[in-house]
C-alpha cells in the first residue's frame, strides 16, 4: 500500500478538554485525505491520556513518564513517519473544514516548499500572528510591533490580510505541515529546544537547505494561544 497522505502528531501536557476538542475537529473536518493521528502525552496529571484512549480508540497514544518537551515528544514520532507529510498540531487548536486540504494542496503544487502553516484565528475570528522574522539584533533590541508598522515589507504581520501564500522566514508552530522528503534531508526538531523557538530553528534549517517556508492564508484554523504555557508560566519564561 502507498503511504498515507498525512501523519498528524499532537503533543499534550495537561490540556485534557482542549486535546479532545482538537481531535474531534480532526475527525470532523478532514474529508478527502488519508491520515493517521498520534497523541504523545507528556506525563499529564489531568487524565488526558485516559480520556483520549476512551474517546478516540483509533488514535495511536504514547504516554511518556516525564515531560519530554515539544521537540522531544515530536521527535519520538517524526523519524517513523512514512506518509507524504507530517503535521505538527498543538492541542489548543481546532481545525476548520478544508484547512488541511488547502495546506496539502499548496505543498503538492509547490515541490520546493518544505514547511507550510495556516492563518491562525482567535476564537472571535480575528487574526493572530502566524509567522515571524528570524530573530536578529535589530528585532530583539527594538520594538518589533513598531518595526512591522514602519517596515511592513521587511517585517510582515497580521496587520495585512494576505490573500495569497507568502514566503516567510518562519511560521508559528501551532500547526506546521512538513514535507517528509525535506525532513529526511534536514533532520527532525532540535531536541535542545525544550519549548519555544524549535520551529524557528527548523524553518531556518529548511531555508538553509533550499526549501521554502510559507504562510498559506487560504487555510485557517482556530488557536487558543498559550494553553500549555499558562499551566506553568514561570517554567515557560
């Protein structure tokens, strides 16, 4: 049998209700692709793993004995992926019908793309920041919001409602579609990043290897920002 279109990996840490809603949206919204879903639970204490096992027996569930972080948990699965694409999906997201098909369609038509990500929406439908520039001396020392106003060409942002796919430095990693062929050449996430910036590093390595990184505004999903971070803000900081 040929490999499936898509392997969806969700890393969960104490977001029981959110991960159940995320899974429900996957099985409701993806209609035309073949896919499998893996949940890696990072030693949650809120009954997440038990709830996923009961509600979604078709999901492959891995239960870690300690919190391996975002990169570490994804890397437990990424080397095994045989589908054409891997999708890293946060537990605090909810898909909208057509969103994943739009991302896969874009990647199928643009063979030089290594990573693509959607436009994230707040629960009220307003746009979130979905991509970013690579960090540098100027962006870290100066007000990044001001830079996006003064130099919108160099520092694109959610202020503009993009209608066409946009090549960007890096995407926000709440939902990343990754070409498996590109990942085989570039490698998986850098496990030295426990939480935050691992997707920025991955996008940088993809671009260094000659692959494009894209924001695809025609694909839109809901994202409740900071669900895991808010469980332990001091550790996140």
